[in-house]
């Protein structure tokens, strides 16, 4: 049944056309067929070699309209930062006790923020957090002394993007149920951030191809010329 629905959705996408972000959003919402609220994602194929450290494309962006749900944020910090983190909206705050819980297998959270002085302890969690994309990193603003700002931005819709080994970035920009304009604003914020993250050593065409799709839907090719 799902196969028929996918084919019906795909038939509504003009394979010879490159859509504007606005057009792609409207089409993605129109052809979404799942019974759940699908996530809308942007995929970008970049002209970089991620095997080279100076061509790694990675960063964060605060989506202006969030992702439709509040992230569960945990902070590992020294005691004097506890109140600041809690006031900013952190779901759980602690120090060595949080590290111990994670070592025991607890990973019931969406983002982990740590202060620099706690990284000696947090560093022991690399094998647990790394594969799940939860390891705090200064480059993404999740290792910082300004825990209030980090928590607030994460709660507001801050996401991380990172090119994979094939040169592709996959990132969510909202839900099918979102107002079209909110999806457009989120998508453009992500695209702008990726464009700004272009490595100086990148040669030739930076964005080779880009698509937008819902969780279950077909890819809709974007007009990269407007980026």
C-alpha cells in the first residue's frame, strides 16, 4: 500500500524541474501521505572532500521557527553553573553524577552541553556519545562557559549540520504540519548557514545538488542557483 502511495506522490514531482524553496515546500506538504506528522528535510550534495580536514563542512544554526518539539537538554557543569542552566530551561543539570549515569547507559536526552572544566570527565563518554552525535564540541557551541545561551538556543531550535563521508548534508527543517512560510524561513536559514560554512579550500561548484523531501516522500530538486 505504501508503495502505491509513494508512486502516486512521486508522479506529482516534475523530474525535469528545479523548484524554488517556496515551490518545494508547497509540493512537499501537498504530496505527504503518511498518517503521522512527517519531518521535512533538506539534503545538499557538496563539492568537498570530507576526508580532508580543511574541507569538513560542519556548523550549527538556530532555525527561526524551531522543529516542532522541545529538545530535552542536559548540562554537565560545575556546581556554580547549576542555577544558571536550570533558569535557562535545562531539563537536567549535574556534574560527575550525570557522567556516571551515562556510563551506565542513560542517554534519554536530545542534546548535551558541558562547561570546559568538565570535559576531562565528559571525554570518557566518547564511545557512548560519539556514535549518537551527542558528544559536546566547542565547534557546535556545546562546550561553553555560557551555558544559559547554549541551553536557550538549543531549546529554541538550534540544530547541527555536518557533511557525511559521501559529501552530503541531511538536516531537518520542520514538520509537514508547519505553516508554509515557517518551513521556508527554516529552510533558508539552514541553506544560508551551509553556504557560509563553505571551506576556503573548496574548489569548483560548492553545491552540486539539493533536494527537499518529507520523511516518506520523494525528493524534490531545488534550484541551487538561487542559493
